[in-house]
C-alpha cells in the first residue's frame, strides 16, 4: 500500500488524497515511515506469552456466534444492520 501511495505521489497526487483513496490517513503513513522505512507492528500483544493473553469472560462461544450469523443472514434480516436486527427480534419476542 505504501508503494502505491508513493507511486501516486510521484505521479503528481497529493499525499492526503492518495492515502484517502486506500482508506488510510496521511498521519498513519507518516508514523509507519518514521526512521526512513516502514516500521513493523509495535503493539505488545503479539509478543506476549500465550498464558498472558486472557479471553474475556463475556466472549461468545462458537455455537453462539454461528447462531447469530445464521439469524443475521436470514432473508428478512440480510439487508439490515445489527442495530436494526436487535429491535426487530425484540419485537418478535
């Protein structure tokens, strides 16, 4: 993505517009390029020991996730957002 943005800028595009075309802010690209090269992901979660990564207590189980997807993909709900599906289901009981 960075290469495409650089190519667009060499072709005369402004950095802000080139970044916006790929859904990225110019500031994010600037942070990535600090030090003259694209930096890796500096978030710490990837470097934690597996036992240090906790699963939230309210996480949905795989069957619950499957049920939610099945309901959301039904023909009557397929065109609605979750914010519309939940009240519709509540109205149905």
